[in-house]
C-alpha cells in the first residue's frame, strides 16, 4: 500500500517509516525539518531510509494549505500516519503560536486531504498529556479528558475532537494514538533521557524536577512502532448503537477510535535515572528542582483496549530500553567507553 507519513524525519515517524518499508509498503514522507532541535539528527534519520526504492521525501510544512492539498492530489495515499507536530510541554509556554500552526492548522490540512481523497484510514498522534488533572490511575480512554494543563495537551485534545468531527461528517475512519513518554534510540534531544545522558557524559548536573517525586509510563520506541503498524490495519467501524450517555469517549457512532499506547508499568523518575547511571557506568550529579508548569506528577496507561484490538501491548523494560538508548547514543556521538 501507499502510506503518507508526516514527521518522517522525527523520532516516531522515522521508526514507523522504516517498519512500513521493511514490510514492502510505499512511503511518502514529509517533514518541515524545523530547528526546534538539532536538524542534523533529523537528516541522519532520513539518511537511513532515503535511498530505499519505496521511499520518497518532500520537505513540506503541515500549515502550508496549498502545499498539503497539492501533495494529497498528486500522491493519493491510501492510508495516512500523521505524526508531525510541534512537540514539547515546556516549549508551549514560550512559543504558543507554533502549536496553533502545526497542531491545529496542520491537523486540519491533513483531515481535509484525507476527506477529499478517500483515504482509507487516518492514524494520528495524540498524547498522554491530554489526561491533565486526571488522578484516577491507570489513565483509561473511557475517562473524560477535559482538563489539560498545557497548551500542547490542549492542541492534542483538539486534534481528537477535530478528527471525530470528520469521522462523523464524512465517514473518515480516524484513530487517535495517546503516546506515553516515548524513549529509545534516535530519540529527541529535548526529552529527559537524551538531556540526562548528554549531561552525565559531559560531567554536568542534571535537573530533576519535583525533587524526583514523579512517575512516568516510559514506553520504548520499538513497542510504539509495532503498535502503530498493527493498528493501521484495524480500521474503525461506525457503531449505530453507540450513544454519548452509554458509550465510551474513545468510541463513537462514527468510525472513530482512540487508544492508549503505553508500557502500563509506571517507573519512579529516580529509578529511571538509576537505570541510566547503570547503563553509563557513571553516577549523575543531580540538581533537585521544583515541579515545572504544565508537568503532571504521574502517568499510567490502561492498554486493555489496545491489546484487545491488536493482541499486543508495549512491554520493554526500562532497564533494557535505556541500555539500548545508551548504546545508540555512544555510537552516534562517538562517546568513548
């Protein structure tokens, strides 16, 4: 089949593109290659797949309405995996307009392309951050998510609402993917594991927020990619018996679905740091800090629905995942030892 993967030079988009190509599919990859983090890392990811005979790349911004319309018209992808976004919770406090452009306007342009070109299935990145002030653990897609605590989270919730509208109005099958703290090789430099590793290697202090009293459902990248590739074959169906009063918010009378993709085993932040220290063979110098605006104290994924749908759920342990990341980091940045 022919897939359009947005954010193909990004962390998750690159891994998913690699999987689809290995399975024999065609992949049209787009990315705006912005400088939110080191562009060289994005080019290095692309270098691994750009010579594949079934891969084509186009530099394109999601917010470019005409460019996106032209892309859909010329390529006519059968399925779309929409992973491009302005990422990051803290950056949304500094540059809110970047989130409106990429995550709202960009998402609308993807929906319009899918609508006008009879795309079979749109899968798109949401986030565990949509759970916001929710305190019931584990987070379930059956729960309401109406109290986000960052603009990033609000745009992801908006993506789910926009997708539901298109599923309802136009019968477009859409699947939202709520990712839980993704990490692993080729990861993003703005995320904790990357920042911690770089600092420890360079004998610098690491900032540990809320004095380490946080738990995260850290989810390894290979598990994320596996779940996405399996889910693209699970096309949501309309359920005429569904009602708002009796149905789950994750389903609908329209062909619409939302899943958690997480490891279902929250880890204390200090244990995560310990796993990194072990993998590096070096202790971190810690700078204990208060909690940051937009942060949540704990995340934990209920993945029952995911497992029911695809017979798979993430399972890689933090010890194993962190070890693999450190091996990649040392090789990529030529760190001795």
